[in-house]
C-alpha cells in the first residue's frame, strides 16, 4: 500500500485507468489496494476524487465491453473457457448462468462485489444478446458503485490507511510470505475438494462409448439433458430421445423418470 501511494502520486490518474482495465480483463493484479490508496490521497488533497472515480470506471467499462463483445460473437464457449480456469470449474457455469438468468441486467450492478462473478457477467450479457447501450448503462453504474465504494473507504479512513500502509511497509518480505502462503493454502483446499468430488463422481460415471453400446443394444435407458437453458440455446443438438430439464427441476419432475430403470444424466 505504501508503494501504491508513491506510485499514484508520481503517475496520477492514468495509472488507475490502466490498472483497473488490466484487472478487469482478467490479469490477477488486484485493483482494490490502488483504489483505497487513491481514496486516501483524495482525502488528504493530493488527488481529485471525482477524476479518480471517472478513470477507474472508464477502465472497468472498457475491459467489460471487450468481454461483452466476445460473449456476443463467441457464445457460451467464452464462459466455459473462463470457468475452466477458475478455482471452481465444476459449478462455475451453472452458478453464473443461474444468477444472470434470474437478475438480468441488475446483476451487473453488484457483480464486481462478488468474487468470480465480475469477470463472467459481461460475456454473459453478450451471450444473452443484451443491447449494448443497456449493457453500458448498467455496467457503468455497477463499475462506478464498485470503484466509488473503495475510493470512498480510502477517503473516509485516509489517516488510518496511511498508518496501516507504513506498518505493512515495515513488515517487508514477511508480508509477501504471508499473502502467498494464504493464497497457496486456499488454492490447495479448493484442489483437494475438487479431487474428492471427482473421485465420488467417477463411481457413478458412464462414458459416451458405454452409453452408445447400451442404446445400440436396445436397453431401456432414460437419458436426461441437464444443460442450462443458455447452453441448450447455444447448442440445441442433444442425444435422441433425451428429456431436457435443468438441474433445479430434477427433483420437482422426478415423477417423469422411471423408478425401476437406468437413468443417465448429462450436462455441459
């Protein structure tokens, strides 16, 4: 944080625009410390608060617009790519599609406050073919709320933040070790949990080839397509004879499935 103060003082508002843009594009360089530092500098009169808010919002909207256009032209594959590199790839697509389909454009107002949601919501808006002007309005407001919240915190606690920054600077390399260790522990926990989930999943898993053999042999197999409506619209092709229902409907429509036969579920 102490270095963030010095960096901002020397390079001004332009660095805010570039830093926020890079973070929102997907590069893992957190913008929150820089926004807090900018707010603290505004609180002590060394930076203009409204200029900082404008450039931060502009950087976020510019990056989000790129993801929006990628979502519009490349479809669901962009969302699947982003989720594949996330820490929770198995539930990422389903969770983000569910949130956006329920909240629509309003999800853009709060997406940046939810870890993992801010990056995937703009391409989802493009996949849903939201009008670009409507996207810019809601994304601009959401980006302004997000940047304004951290800038405001820095402004309100400018004195305390500077003291904290000086204390963190005195810790030197130990602070970096602590941050890297915490991040590594979190990633390890997620990795172990996912491997446990995959091991449990393999117990009841059937390959595409095995299912094809059952169908060719004339076995009575009920196939359920559990893909989200977004995925189904993007690729409406499905296995012949498969029932289509979303995962949340499975329990409600369970009566449609045979109790004494084999049921095969598939999703994305």
